[in-house]
C-alpha cells in the first residue's frame, strides 16, 4: 500500500489514492477470469472504480478488458478512462436496442441509479432503479453481477444501536428507498430464476474530497452556513475502501444474492464532526435543529472482517478535506442530503 500523504492538493493525487487496489481486490482478480463491464461508470464512484479494476488486473497478472458504459454527458470522462486503458461505450441503458448490443462479459458491476432529483420525478426514479435492473438481470443472466444498492432500504434505526445488519428486514422510507428495494428484489428474482451469481452492495456513505457527508459538512462550516443536526449520527467510508469491497465482492457472489453492507466502522455524530471542522478551519459553527433518537446507520462488521479494515481513518480524511475546501479545490456539486429524514431527495 502506498504511504498515505499528510495532505492531498491535486485531483491527480486524489484519483491515484482512490484507485489503489486493496490486497483483497488483487486476490479476487487472481481468482476470477474474464472481462468486466461497469454499467453507469460515469457516476460518483465509477471512474476510480474502473481504474482500480485495471490496476488490480495488472498487478494480479490477469489481463482483461475493462469496459465502462454510460451516456457520458461529459466527454472528459471518456478521455480520462481511455487514457488509462479503459474502454468506453456510450449509450442509454434504458434503450433496449443499446442494452442488447453490449458485449457479453462474465463480470458485471452495476452502478446505475437515481437519487438526487428523485422527488418530483418519481416515475423516472422507478424506471431507473427498478425496471432497468430487471432488464440488466435478464440480459446478463449468465454473468457474475455485483450491484450497488444503498443502506436507505433499512430505514431509520435507534442511534444507540450499532446500525442495521444484512439480515434485518428492510423498512424503506420514501419512494427513492422503496425503488432501491425494488432494484434489489429484481436482482434477487432473476438470480433465483436463472441461478445468476449476485451480490448486493448496501452503501452508506462513500466519501472522498469532492463529495460525501464529511465534505458537505466541511463546506457548510467554511461558508458559515447552518449545519442541520436532526439526523444526529451517520456512517461514512473512504471511497477507495468502498471501491475495493465492491470489486472484491465478485469472488463472493451467490444465488440467491449475498447482501453486503459497506460503511466505516465508526458511528459519527454530526455535531462533533462540525465542531471539529470548525476547530481545524478556525471557524464558528452554526448548529441547527434537535438530534433525534433514530438515524440512518449501517453495521458493516461483516465486510470489514471479510475484506480488511479501512485504509484511511476519519481524522486523516477530515484533515485532507479541510485543506481541499480551504484551497477552493473542485467538488462534484452533488450534496448527499444526509439531513433528510423523510426519504425525499
């Protein structure tokens, strides 16, 4: 593993760290064969996830095609991937003719989903989050499929608990979370029907320097904006570690699907995080609201035990984010809306 820097000052340096494969990913890539399709590769995690797959294949000595699929609204994403040896195919997965034209591959990473803007566009949300997974599950029925899901399917749990575990009964709040449970049910149905080897990744929340709950809070503190604390507590994990578990899960797919929680080991209090950013930035903190007795929390003990502990801890990540925000470095402009307790995004 590359020695972790004290600070990160460029996107090139950041992407290098976000795409560094873990030992578990490299071992997985020694075990599995065949090309990998990443569906929805141009989203928040997809670019560095694809590069991690490429780097892991090279290190493992198992060359394969890594192919990213997306509408690619930004030509820069295509260039970024192609320059790093990752193939790209541009098109809309909701179009049946495009989906049927895609090459077969034994390994599928499903990253497509709709969250932000889902309120007011409920029909499209269901089409993207539930109808499309059914099409994917049928099109790639003979492949291994690792599908990104969300811990939102669990609903709110007592903050005194360790968080939701994979065996808990889902209790989604709002149409976004319900549609995500629909996504899981579609993959489960076709896994049971065809025997498709599948894993469902329930993530809360990945964080890097350009987006994530920690980044959201840091920007609010830096700008003197209020930080809403009614959610009270949250989990997060360095995105490279979330990427690593997602790829390593290709070795642990099964039918019916395996559910895998991904998040950090720490349960973080929003108040404490905001006040620590205030100290690091020498800024006053404006806390609004009253902490509630429930929050959206995941227990990822199973994944951490299976795939290895986190490579970047929260204090280091907060220091990285502090400098990133203070120097006005780029963001993805995609707030997490971690404050939402009614499931509306």
